[in-house]
């Protein structure tokens, strides 16, 4: 693939995936909005968020993080150098291995749910009924790990086959089903004296099943057929397992960080776990749109490039993805910092979610936003090392960043409370990125000539100016028009400014995005 063709392919694929991810993320925000309105920020939501975090920790550990990064390059290699049937045999081996390993882990989660709650949030045991509610929901949600891990394996196969849109839409199905079940079931549970938050837990389980179900027919359409086979001697499966070892260790370091974050937040009364969760959900929107989408497409493309010995082309793909990611995520950072309070007010301040909750959540949004661009860049760089068959480097980078973060977190929390979680998370993202980019320049020297630094500095200046503009306009328009309309106007002005000034600056990433948007019309 030529450089120009490659750029267009990655940009177009990332655009399609970003569009699907946008729908998923928006529905995710609607889901959080429903939760905030129905349950506020207190005992029930803290318990649910912690219970949901337990299978999510395991999912990130064994599935969507380590598995995807390890599976896609091997699947792509087998697809290119062997046959489609051989690649699908590998998919079957991975699925059946997940059924065995994660099935056992699911049972352990059910049996040791109380102990897991104590490990994650021992502060809950200081408040009557909070730990017990968390334990119950942990048991309800335990099978979620198995279902979404299978969905991740199917997604990896589809991505390697060039399908990005539908797998990115699958979380939208999860969110839609979760919302529907919660709104339908919660009133009935309340009527019979059962805590309505359990409707949310049930909806999450049913939504996970739907997320898997929507992807399976597409994989079958590509010729896949499920076979109950196990072959631990398969070279591809062994290669995936070997590559997963450092990835799992690296993810373990990250999950230890999450555990410490939750522990710290659990000791500051009712609300902090929920405030931090809502804030992190908000910053996940740009990360998902402009980081994960680019990273997913990038991994599939550079895996094919490296399998064909095209190192220069792989370096160009990484460089172009980083430049686009920095532009979009700097813009998201500037917008979220400038408009943190009105955004939280519009999305969450309804029903039981109070103004004090808005202020606390907006503070967390501002602090988390400082790390958005770094976090998204890590999402692009880390999987690239797996494609380069150097899986231990991301582990070392993550471990170093998290070690610094944990030390700072434990120190700062004594002075600024739950806010320490957000600010140290942002710092860790940039430390991780710095280590990875230095290593990438050595591991793939061709990446040095891609012009990332110059483009990044220009994007930073442009996005900073945009942020100052919308912040100043927000001050002028406060009280002049209804908040939702004001926020919509400010976002529109920011986008117009970004594209107009970016094109005037001859910023290559703006021109490329503009052409992709125009081509989609």
C-alpha cells in the first residue's frame, strides 16, 4: 500500500470506527445520565461502580487489553501466510481457551466476592449495608467477564478481517439494552421493596450478552464456524499466550493502580467513587473516539505491514495516527477544561444528582482531562510494540509510570482527597507516553522522520487558542440563553474555529480530516 493510500485507508477506517464509537460513547453517557438521575451519587452507585469494576478489571487483564494486542498480529499473520480456515481455527482455539480459563475465574469471583470487595473498597465496610450491596452485585455481574471476553475475541477477528464499524457499534448495543432493562425493571423492584440498583446490574449482564450476539453473525458471514476444539500445541495459540504474559503482567500493574484508586476514594465518604467514575466516563469519550479507534485500526494495519517486511510504512502509520490523535485529543482537553461545569450540569445534574455532585465531578473532569492526549497516545504506541514482537517494553513503561503515580497518589490524597486520584492518573499517562516514544524511536528508527513533534506543537497552540475562546464566550453568554443551547453554541463555535484556523495554518491533519468528512457526505 502506498503512503498516500495507507494514510487514506487508516483515516477512513478510523473515521468509520470513530463514528460507531461516537454512537456507543454517547449512549454510554446516556446510560450514566440515567444512573445519575435515578440513583444520584451515594451508597448504591458507589457499590454498583465498584462491583462492576471487578469483572472489568479481569476483562481488561485477560481480554480486551492483553488478548487483543496479542491476538490480532498472530491472526493477521496466519491470514496472510496460511489460509482463512487456519485463521478461524485459531479463533476457535482462543474462544475455547477463554471459556475454560475465564469460566473458572467467574466461579472464583462468585465464591470470593466479599473478599474482593474488601480488597477494592475496604471503606465500604465502615458504612452499614454498603459492602453487602456491593457483594450481591458482584455476584450478579460475575458472568459479565466471560461474555465480554468472548466478544473481544470475536472483535479481534473482525478487526483483522477489516471490519471496524460493527465491532465498534457493539458497545452501543450493550448501553442501549442496559438502559432499557434498567428503566423497565427498576420500578418493579422498588414496588416489591427490592433495591432498584439491582436492575442496573441485571441490565449490564443482559447488555453484555447482546454485545456478543450482534457480532457473531458477521463473523459467521466471513466463513467462521464454531468448533469445540482445544490444541495447546498449536503454534499460534502458544505465540498468543507467550505474548500475553508480559501484557497480563503489565495490565496487572495497571489494575493494582485501579484498586488503589478505588481504595483511596472509598475512604472519603459517599460519592467520590461515583464522581470519579462519571468524570472518567466523560474523558473516555474522546479517548475512545480519537485514541482507541485510531489504535485499533493502526494495530491491524501495521501488523500487516510488518508481516510483509514494510517497516517504513509501519512507521508512517504510527506517525500519522499519533499526529491525528494529538490534534483531536488536545481539542477535547481544551474543551473539557473550559466547559467542565456546564458539561456536567447538562449531562448529569438531573433527578437525584445535586449541584454539589456537579462541582465535585467537574473538578475531577478537569484534572483527568490533562492526561487525555497522553493516554490516547499510549493506546496507539503500546500495541505497536506487540506487532514489533517486543511486548515487554509496554510492561516496563506502565510499571514505571504506575509506581510513580501510586506514590504520588498516596501522598497527595492526604492533602487534596479524592482529587489526587485524577491528577496523578493524568501525570502517569504522560510518563508512560514519554517512555514509550523514546523506546519507539530506538526500536523503529524510521518513525523519527514522520514529523510528529512539529505537528504536535502546532496542534497544541491551535487547541489552546480554541479553549480560551470558548471559555471567554461561556463567561459572556452565561445567563443569556438556556444552558443546553449555550453549550451547543460553544461546541459549534469551537469546532468551526478549529477547522477554519487549522486550515489557515495549513495543518496537514486538519486537511486530511476535512477530506475524509467531505468524502463521507
